[in-house]
C-alpha cells in the first residue's frame, strides 16, 4: 500500500490579504514538491457539523459562518482572516483529517499526509486564531477515540509555534497524550513545561531561540520518544509544521530540511513498534515557500519509505 495524500482544491480558495504569510502559495508549493512521489492521492471530503461538534460548540461554527464576507477579506483578529472561500476550505481541512484517520485505521493506507489549509493547531474551543479556524488534529484524535473506539491516541506537534488550540481542545481528554515542541519565547506565549493537562496528558517541550536540529534530536530522543513509547498509543497524529526551518521568517530555530526527514523517519520507526505504523500527519505552519516545500517533501518521503 501507498502513503495517502489527502487534499482539495477548495483549500486554495481561502484567500488572505496581500503579504500575509499564510497564503495560497504555501499549499501550491507543497503539492508541487510532492508531485514526483508515488502517493495514493485522495480528495478531501467536507467535515459535517456533527463532526466539528466533537471539539467546537455550535456558537463557534455559527460565528465563523456569520463573519464570512461576500467579497474581499475580513479580519477576525490581527492575524486571522476570512474570505468567501475560507469556510469551505476549513471544512475540507477538517474533513481531510477525518478521511485520513478513517483510511489508516481502516487499513486503506499505512499512513497519510493531509495537505490542506487553513491550518488548525491554534484554534481553541471557541476562538479561531493564529491563522486557524478549526482544530483539525484534535478533531482527528477525538474521531479516532469516539468513532473508531481506540483506547489511546497521541498527538505530536513539531511546529515552531505552540499548538495552544490542540492543547486547549484535548486538555481534559485523558485518552489522548499531546506532546508539543516549540520555540520559547515566541507567539502565542503558551507552552511552558508546567502546562501538563488535566491528567498529566500534555507534555510541552520548550526549545530556546537559535537552537538547532542537533539540539532538537537530542531532546526528542531523551523526552519525546520515550513518552510516546510509555503511552503506547493506537495511533499517532502529527501536527506537521515546517516553520522551525532556519529560513523561516516567523521564528528563530535553525533546523534544516534533513531534520524534518529525521523526524519523519523516527516517528514512523516508533509507530511500527507501538501502533502498527499508523501515522496521520496534517500540514500546519511553514512560511518560507522553498523551505516549506523541501521540508514537507523530505518528511513525506519518509512516510512513503515506511509504507513499503
């Protein structure tokens, strides 16, 4: 079987203002970089409101729908914008994550990469923020637990910014272990090591500015991977942000493309030992277009290698 690549053209219709870092070109660059790879290409469905209600109240969905502009863009906050196509894109991003979980748990694919936008790991229970509207990865985790009946799932978030939304959405979910590494200090200002969840089910791994991939690898080997092994999840979901790359304009970590390949390789190897290789990865950040494309390709190549 092949790695599943799940995406949809609707995700290109989420328009942000000129000069905004979370732009349409992010997804086009990623998809172009993945074109040479032998992937099972799948169209992302739209999530249903009943799916989204697993993590967001109806008021959150209604507020987004009410704010949707007919033309141009509207700012929800200083970072997060809506255009007329944004909500369809967000429903595809959430639905693509659900489809990936279904495929991997149903034996249709050994692992999956969901190439969608807007990203999701900053969207809190009732607050869209940080370019994010719905909590895609948290939704995938709840879907795996509640719909598929898994006993334990893990979320691993290596985006350079803290996944405050995923942390918020899964804070009280003792069946889910959320592990996030992030540059500290950096926006959004959350993600300190003492933020541990309602059931010690959250592990935050702050990384200092200007630290490099060698430092990250050591920390992951010492803290992150042992915690995953001890938890023994039935599925690993990955918030795959590529903005820790040294070329990224929004942060100050110094990872290289090979560091993302290393992460993909190590995550897949660990998954083989604890959860039958089942990994679902969802695109988050990455704002230097060339670095994003190269890093995403390097990561997905490791998913493909593990799928053989």
